[in-house]
C-alpha cells in the first residue's frame, strides 16, 4: 500500500465563513462526544471591527514546533495529516499551546491536554459540516511561519488583510 500523503490540513476561506460555529460543534462532537465550542479543535474568531469571522485551525507545520518541543513525546504527525495526541503521555505542561504560531493548540477548559486538529482520520468533521464550503482540505505547502501568536491575533491579522482587499479601511493599530 502506498504511503499516505503527509501534511494534509484544513484550509480556510474566510470570505465564505458565516460565523455559524457549526464547525466547532461538530469537531467537539467527533472528538469528545459533546456539542461544546470550548472543546473544539477549530476556533472561530470574530473580528467585531469589520464584522468578519476566521476559523483558526492547525496548519500541520513541517516540522511542527508542538511535536518537536513536547517534552514527553505525546504528539506526533498523523498518517492522515494533522497532529495526533497520546493522552496517556500528556502532562498538561502547555508547551505545545504556547509555541503554536497560529494559536491553534488551545488547552481543554480544564487544562488537561491540548485540543489539536488530528484531521479526523482524513475526513474532518468540520469540513463535512460547514454549510458554506469555507473549509476544505489541502496537501502540504511550504509556508513562512508567523511569529508566535494567539488565535485571536492571527485571525484579526488575516481578516484585516481580507477587509483591506475589499476596500474596507482598517487602522493598523486595530488589527493588522
Ligand atoms: S461551519 Fe463554515 S461557515 Fe460556519 S463558522 Fe465554521 S467555517 Fe464558518
Ligand atoms: S501539554 Fe501535553 S502534548 Fe502539549 S507539550 Fe505538554 S505534554 Fe506535550
């Protein structure tokens, strides 16, 4: 059997995102068995200033800082893309959450383990559930890693670029 493609990740088209949060709810249900936005591996950030939403999700960096720096080897690259967590090895130290350049590795609400996209075995629940096709799957592409950022900061920066492309004035000190 051929080696599966590596580096698959969820691609976001924020211009199509309606901010309905359905992706978050189905991600949570797929992984945790509950519909809870706070247990989702994808976070929809709303930038109130321009009225836009941006779903922040793991971009499966290569190499991935979270995998490289996890002190217990709890994280690994998944065969279907994404990052896999071995909960039995995780000590909840938050290193992965702090180092993620996209802010896409939130800790669970009780701080027990990180919520990182594992691509649902190759068929992500968020992509399947999105009613506007704002989410899709793509193979590996070289990207320049941004400076370490929170999910909010990353989303606002990306949405500011989008808004400016549409001719909407956004002051740099308010986002970009
Ligand atoms: S399901 Fe789709 S449209 Fe709704 S918030 Fe998520 S990405 Fe946006
Ligand atoms: S929180 Fe868990 S997965 Fe993340 S770096 Fe620490 S031990 Fe590794």
